C-alpha cells in the first residue's frame, strides 16, 4: 500500500536553484581540497519513506537528491545542463531526451532508455496515485524508448508550458524499482551519485559514493579532488543543537531558519542561501469549515498585522513576499502580492465577521447558529523556534477578534497526515516553495484529497481561467496569465503570502550548492 501524499515545504520543479548564493570566508572551507572525507549534514525531521515517486516532502526529496539522478539539472541562473540526458528538445507537447552512454543503476546493471520511459509513463498514469502526477507530469503523459539511439520521446497528456523542466527534473529510478515500492522505500534502485549503506530511523542515514557515477551536471569530472566518499544525514530536530554540532566540527552542513543564524554567521562560515516563502497562510475551505466563507478569511487576515507577524517569524530578517514562486528558474518575476492581499484593519475585521453573522457571545467568543468560531491552526516544528512565537501572536490577535484558536505544533510527517488524510484543520501556516507557477496548480485547484492534492479545497474560477490560458503558452510567454492567476488567489484570500526569508545552509570544511536540497555533485571537502 502506497503512503499518503506528502507536502510541507514543497520544493518544486527539479533542481530548484537558488534565488541567491553567497560564500563566507576561509573559516568555512580551510582552503585545501581533500579526498576520502565523510560529509555530514543534518535534517530537522526523519525523511521516512525514501520512494521518490511518492513524495514531495522537502526533507525526503533532499535525501533522494543523493540517490536518484534527473535527465537535466537546472542551475542557479535558471540555465539547464545535462544530467542523465546528453541533449534534449522540447515544446509544450513533446520532448525528446538522448541519454548519455554508460548509465548504470546502483547494483551495476545498465540504466536503459526503456527504464527512463517507463518512469515517465508511470507518473503519467493517474491510476498509480503518485503526487507527482499533475504536479510535474500531466495526467495522460506517455513516453517511448529507442534503445539504439538511447532516445526517450515524451508526449505530454496536455499542454505543459514548462515541459522540459518538469519532465527533465523528475527523479529517475531503475526499472526494478517501479515494480517494488519496498525497494524504493529504502532508497534502492538508485541512479544517483550515492547509494544507501545504512538506515537508522530517526537517527541517521549513511550513504556511500558510487565509483561508477560519471553523469554529474554538464562536464562534471568524477576524478576531481574534494569529492566525499560518504555522506551521513543526521536527524536533529533542535536547531540550536545542530548549530552547536556545526561549530564543534561534527557537522559539515546545516540549514538554520531561526536566531542561531547569527552566531553561525559570526564565524564567517560558507553559506548557500535559498529564498523561501516563509510566511504563508492556507485556509481549509471544505464544507462545514468556517473558513469556507471568504468573508471570514478576509476578516482573519485584516485582523493581522502581517508585517509584525513576519518579523517575529523570520526574527526580523525577512523581506516582504512578492508572489508564490521564489526560487529559480522562476520565469515570471512579477509582484502579485502588492494590492491584492487584504491590509491590516482591525475595525474592518470585526465589522466583517459581524456582517458574516458571527456575533460576540458569552466569554467574548463569536458564535453563529449556536456554533462557536473555533479554529485549529497548524504550524510546523521543523522550521525553528520562531514558528511557535509567530503562531502565538496569530492566536492572541484572533482571540481579541473573538475567535477561539487552538494551536497545533506538528512535524512534517504529521502535517502530511492532517492535510491529506484527516482534514482536521482550519488554518495552516506551513509554506509551499516552488520554482514554477505551474507546479503549485494542483495544490490550489482541482481534485481534493484523497483523489488529489488540493488540500485546502480551493475552487477559484478566475484562477482556473487564467491557468488554462497560461498552460498553452511556452515558458515566459504566459507570465501575464500566471500573474493574473496568482492575484485571483490572493484576492479571494485562498492563499496569503506575507514574508520571505533567505534561509542559509552553512558549511564547515565543505562547500556546495543548495538547490532542492544540497546538490551532491557540487560538494567539495576541505582540510
């Protein structure tokens, strides 16, 4: 039985390159490249099931990055380099990929063109219930292989304006993995630079470099100095603990969302930064939920000083959000937030709830039809201590408005269960990160769980109209329609974006690129 769909911080298309990358001083690198080292990194939660076909969970995708390769690799500037594919062509309906020679699986067997084609066809078949279907691969997409020319030809199930990036950046598994989900659950049937050698759940994952791996991005050289022989992924839920281990030299890499950034930055460590949509609100619009009413959603947002909430959430290091897409390739860089998200107006918030029939009852809690206005607000524990402080500020503000708010701290796995299975929530403060406007479409429209990934039960006709138009336009030709679609979501208060954060991944005695997790081929170890 396949696991439930997963989403937390959705690291969208493919490589999802950096919005910005910076490097610190020599203290973070040491200056001399060295071979034979172990690269040790931390993650905030256990990645769980490693099956790349059945997850969009950021922590899992970050580990899968080491185990499974992609047809192409998207760079920080949005450019595309070869991965498994040596060359390619694509429009909105058809793509062809010519594979490199000498591709192998983690057991030494050849990776064939048919294996790759079967991956894509599997994801195009909605019956397989992959969360990537409709997200990276449109339903009905099929692929065929020509082994003699090592060519894979893809026919999209419907128009896809970013067909190359979507198909090209799917994690490819070896043929046997498509028929054995238990093998994929443990990171097997891999095509990547590393393979799993040990798993201790909730503690660590040990990966060993494959000496036969030669298909790094572009002209990557497998004999270059400084490549790690092993990778250890440690599960460390407390950011302060992880930062301490970084400073003591027990970690080579750690991503830090909260105030521990300051003391790591003070050490002038190398760091790669990703612009993350840290502050977002999603509202459960399922039948029977108070937040199904747009007037209620608007009042809740008007009651919040979102600039203040953003400062608390980012420890005053954030920047105002400009849209749903924050990371490369991000082809449409338009500010869709300004003028569409409701502004701070406490008086209007109170009046709006009253007009919607929610009157102040005994004890100050608003009621309608004998039912109290009670909301369950989810916030994610894995993004640092500031998440709790921001959630508490939201709770206090809405309490003054007459809303009974129950806060629920939840980890990545638990969030997945609540959003896609139980549905027992009203407001989620967990963000979605994506590099293409098309990637978020199935999360804010279409089928709801368990048949789809529209976890908020959003039904926005204006959004759907503009998306339909945009999907027929290749690349940035559709940016006007994509911008109009995002504004439709914000106007209806289906989604609220209010603050972004530059989240650094610090490195000590190591350098790397962080894009959809750390790029394994980019890691260089230093003495």
